[in-house]
């Protein structure tokens, strides 16, 4: 019978650049959670390999510590600089792709970005999301469907965009409440509609550490004009996406890698009948968009299938526990 | 003749988990600095591989964003939680080992830790660094020498330790100035000496994100009793080290991987002559330590040699520019 006493803490002494990695992994292996143990093993391996491959200098290490500290301290109730960092490093796109693979014909995802808030007002069909007088009026006519084209009713839809100056409400000093935001629900026919303003291209915040990093890298900070949508309903895969206005000068060089061809839309001039039907002026542009959701079940199956195939091709002997890989020690 | 016009911004569209890495590297390659370009290429590669190998979930990504944010926000003028994170992940030990390889017979390095400050008082030989009445009196007699045994005069020596409760001064609320710290210089004979208290083992701060991480990993937060020393003089390799008191219960399980056998010291009882010579009481313990410094030149040569060998064994085609590796594109 195996002993049930916990193993003694592993001994560590005389650690060098050659033995620090297995020893750090060994001491972290005391963790009772197999998934966290695996995450830490991969994190420590990659972090140490990074330092060894680059022969990271003490000055560079210090600069990295200071950069991360400033990034954390730039975060506030209305600003998330670490999400912005993840976005510009391509990590956000990657994590979305891993977690929300799309079955054929489903609407593709895009980056959440750092500007989503939880205080957007719940609004009814036809609401005006932006009161910015400088904005060009836009009528947004949407529908939510499943892969067979059937409407999905009662989907919670979170919408956010910048004002006409290219700033989200949270970027203005003294913000006293949400604007250019709203939460609504799709109707029985899967439809939802609202009034907003034509999105404009804008730079991600350049006054913080992430903006400074882009500048050092010679990268521009611009995002092409877009409007964010987040769609959720139990039983359906959570969809974080955005639609991009065709012809934007930054369409192919989005600073956060968010643009997909299937998400680029044409804004159309309005016709008399539509203007009359929705009670909007004739200088209003129209955006029509259909969102096609995957079920939670089919997304989970596809995610698991992708994971098993990817791990196998990486030569890793893994099993999925709660849909997440851990080493298969059996 | 090659065109000198800058290349156009690389185009990015329809990024997926399979093509995001080369595209992120490609857009970062606009960076004019070859070293930063290489650092970013390795960072992005490892960060993306980590997400792909673990199939990092959105919930885990969110937890990581929140952890990093809390870590940054725990930092203050007197607390550096990111250094602590680097310490417990074994990165600090590794970066020190890469940057300060020791020629034979030189004193080994140890982790700087997050508690060094820049406000320690400059003190003369014989100073009392700790006024903590609960501390056990300690006489510290040191000498600085080169590898041939010759004294090195006028070395700036920075010394810091905890009080008898196991806390650095900066860990006490309402700290009104430095204590258990001092900066002194070696004399003509390479010697320096001071009075302090016998170091005690202590836990690294457990009230922040790093302490919480250790707890989740099933790791204890303790460091064995030690005293920090930092020695610097132009022409000599900067030495960050510590001496550890033999027999500490955490000697072989230091939470930050700092202990080396060569840095473990015996505290001796004092004899009458020594007590009289230094004017200390007979209940004082004595710590005798010799620090052997490498020259800047021999350390740089050893570091370069190690770098070239390591990069070659990793199969990387690199050259050193200002002693730091960059890809050799010639």
C-alpha cells in the first residue's frame, strides 16, 4: 500500500543556470492541482528558455520589471493596460482562437480590447447609443441566427464604440456615466436594431507603457474603424466580435490584429422607405449585419478535437480534464 | 544600390492560431534596434507557444491578467512585487547566473530580492546597523580581496538585513527612515566591519499576489536566515550576494532559490581578545566573511564565452553586439 504521507519538500541548493529550471518545476510540483502544475511547468520552462536564449542582461531584466510595474499601475477601474499589452502581442487573438473555434458559417471572433465596461445601460430596440453631435448618424440593423438560419431570440447583445473623436467614454477625464454603449436583447425574429454613429479609426492609448512599447518597435498604434459586439445566451458559444468599416486606411495593419475579412462591412446610404420605417434622417448610413452563433456543445467538441490534434502534433502525451489538457501520467 | 526607403508596414488580415506568431514577429520587425527585435521575437514565440501548448482558457487568461495587474498595483516606493515574482519563479537566480558568472575562487552571487533601498545611511567602520533590542548581537568582520588574495580598498559595500522579527524596515507601516541597513567602504587592507544582529529566517510577504501564488502551489514562503551584501567598485564585477547562517531549517528549501553551499557561514562565539579589540560584549556572535571579487574584464570575457557556447549549443546563429546576442544575418 502506498504511503499517504506528503512527500518532503524537495531540497534546493547550489542552483545554477543549468539546473534552476528542473528544480523550480520540481518545487512547483507540490501543487495539488494538476492543471496549475502543468501551466506553471510550461510557464517556467518558457520564461527560463527566454532568458537563456537571449542571455537576458540585468539591465534588460530591470527594464522588464519596471515595464510590468508601470503597466499594472496604469490600470484603473476604467483602464486595462495588461489587456492592451496582450492585444498588441497577439496573445488575445490567439487565446480567442483557441477557445472559440468556429464551425463553418459561424461569425468569426475578434479581440475584446480593454474598453468593455459592465455599466452599459440596458436599452430597448431603436435606442440611440451615441449622443455625440459630431458623429455621422448610423442605423444598425442586425439579426442573430443559428447555422441553419433559424433566428435566435433573447440573446443579450453588448455593443460599444468610440465617440466621433475616436475615444471611448472611459478615456475622457471626469466620465460621469456610460456613453456610446448599450446592452439589448434580440427579438423573437432574432433581430435587434439601434442608432449609433459611424465608427472612426483611432489610436490605442499612447500615453502608457504599451503605447511606448509600440513606439520603440516602430509600430503605429491605430485601429481601423469598428464597432464591438458581444453576444451571449445560455447554450450558445459566447461571441466576442467586431465589425470593421471597409476601406479604412488601417484595415490591414490593425495594431491589435483584430480584422478578419468576413467582419469587414459596407455602410450603405439609406433609402426613403428604410428611413421612414425606422424614423431616421436621410443622411443616415445603414449597417446590416447577421451574427451566426455556434452552440456551446459544438464549439466544445471542436475545441477538444483541436486540442487533442495540436497536442499530439507537438508530441505531448496529454489528456483532457474538464476540457483542459494535463499530462497523462497513466 | 538598395533602396533606403523604409519598407511598408506589413499587412495583417485573417489571423489565426496558426499564423499569428510569424505575423506578430513580422510587424515587430519594424523595430530599428536589432537587440529589442530579437528579444521581442523570442518573447512572442514563447508567449504564443505557452498558450498553444496549454490551450490556455479564456478564464485562465483573465486570471493571469488580473494577477499581473494586482502584482503591479502591490508595488510601491518600498515594495517590489514583480521582483518577488521573478525571485520565486527562479528567474532572478538565472539572470544573475547569466550576467555574473564567477571565475574560480570568486564569491558566488545570490538574489538581490525586493528589499534593497537607496536610502541606507553611509556609515563608518564599526557602525551599529541595527538598534533592535530584541536582536542577538553580532559582530561582522569582513575583507574584500582579488583572486590572488590582494586586498581591494575603497569598495562600496551595501548591507541589509531584517530586524529580529524577520521584517525589513520597509515592511513596517509608518517607516520614518532606514534601519538594519548601511553603506560603508573597505579600508586600505580591504577590511570592513560593523555590528548588527544575528539574522533570522522569515517568510517573504504572503499578503500579496506572489504569496497567494506560493500558497496555491503548496510552497512555503520561508527564506533561511541571511544577511545581504552588495559590493561595487569601478573595474570590478558588481557582486550581489548574501551569507546564510548554517543550520537554518529552510537552508535547503529557500523560497527564492538563493542558497549556495559556499555562502553558508558558521557564527562563532566571541573570545575575550576579540571582544576587547572591537569593544563588544561577550554575548556577541562573530561572523567572519571574505569576499573575493572578479574583475569586470574577466567577468565580461567569461560571460561572452558562456554566451557563445550556449547559443551554439542551442543551434542559434548569433553574434554578440555590445556583449549581447543578436541574430547574425551576414
